[in-house]
C-alpha cells in the first residue's frame, strides 16, 4: 500500500523553540492557545502543538514537545520551553539545558549558549507576528538537556552542559532513514526526463547553494554512494556533488554513507589534507587537536581554500571508484560549501 511508504516530517529544536516563544508571547497577552503556526526560512508555514502554558513569576512560559518524524533522533519527544518577559529591546538567551560553546569554529561564539543564528532568527520572526514592537526577552530552557547531551555529539564538537538549538529550515526530514533512497530514486527519475545534468546536495545549506547552478537539485542526505551510483546508472552525463566540509571529509576517506553509525574519519582526513596543503607548525598542531572539522577550519584561515580544493579532488577520486560510476563514466564535479554558505572549492567539469 502507498501509505506504507509515506514518511513523516518532524520539527527541529529551532522550530520547537520558535513555536514555544510565539505561544508564550500570546499567553503574556492573555491568549491561551494549544497550537501555533510559525514561518520558516524556506517559505512554508507549519502548525505546531503547544504542550502546556504556565506563569513563572514575571515570565510567561510555553512548552513544545519536539517531534522528529521518522528521522532517528535521541531528542525526539523532549520538552523545549520558552519563557518571555517584557523588556526595552528584543533578546534571546539560553537557559538550563542549553549547552555552552567551548571551542571556536562553530556559528556561536565561545562562551555563549548554543542557539544558532538561524534559530534565533526563526524565534524573532515568529514573535514579530504577534508582538511587532519586539520589546521581549526570550529565555529558552530544555529540562533534560544536560542529561540528553551526553548521548549526542555535542561534547565532541565543543558544546558542554546541554543540547543545541539548531535547524536551518525548522523542518526535519528523515534523510537518514533506510527508505529515503527510494525517495531519491524517484526524484532522480523525474529529473532525468528533461535533464542530462543533476546536482546532488548533502544538506540544506548545500541545497541552497546548489540551486544557484541552474541544474535541478536533489537532496540526498547521508546516502552519497547510493545516490551517485543511481544517477550514473540512469545516464546523467554530469553529476555535481555539493556538501559542507565535515560530511565530505567522510566521503574523502571512503565512507559513502555519512551517517555516524557507518564510521567517522573526519578529523583524521582533515589532518592528512592539511599536511598535503603544506600546513605545519602551530597551526597543524591545533588542527590535529581539533574535535571537529569546523574547529579545524577556523584555525586554517585562508589556507582553508587550499585544503578544500584537495578535499574536492579526493572526493572525486573516491567517487570514481564506485562500480556504476566506472561503468557509466559520467562527468563529475564536487563543490565544497563553507559554513557561512560560501564556496570554498569547485573541482571538475
């Protein structure tokens, strides 16, 4: 039956915090709601249920239970609370359960709570719909955040004491699900009817950048090897792969499914490429001791472009070894997209 193949979307922690913030502001105005609709950065508006409302002294609070859809996620079902109070200006701060950034290279400064810029923007846009003056102080809390963070990668990347409030779209799609490859196959089939070239993008930031190329874009999530082989087998003459450095480091090391359960050699590969790029001394030592690719790239400075070019070449070398790529011999291109959405390298036709 068709219904057996349908997959459920979820909401990101940023989406949950935005909905809770909007409901909390409404509550402060005497309006009690059991759901709100919030805007997202991709133009869609989504309705999110509100779990409960409560008054805490001068703060008005609302909570949302995060729903991850069919995407495996340790944070599924956690409570995200937003408490608001009146202020002379707009601000968003993290409270208990939100981790503190301890290492450079992330999109949040060292010492600050881990609420990424897009999530802050989403909270702001959601509140603006019900409080145009924006004289609101927002405090985001995750009651079990510190406990749950131990089961995430936060400590490894330099975030301690809680989880992160993340998400570039507000919407979570089950890109790591085993059945997702069937979705990719259908999209590729539809594109092939009228195009000989296709752009494959690993994540949302890469998708946004790839759309500038003019070729149709298919989001592939973790399924790099399967997706490239499918595209080659379907007869695409040019396959372009867009991704950010961390995921591409895995591909460069020969890991063709970038989900963490299939292995990790990101930092090791980054160190190898840094040596090839001629980086040595104190910078290389810092890169070697990095706990994430983001941190390592922070230390590289302008040398990140040379490392990214070597990375793209290495990814192409790995892709060429795939059986169906060898047989069909498509032209290949790899574009490395930076953490601010900029192009770091482009290699291939």
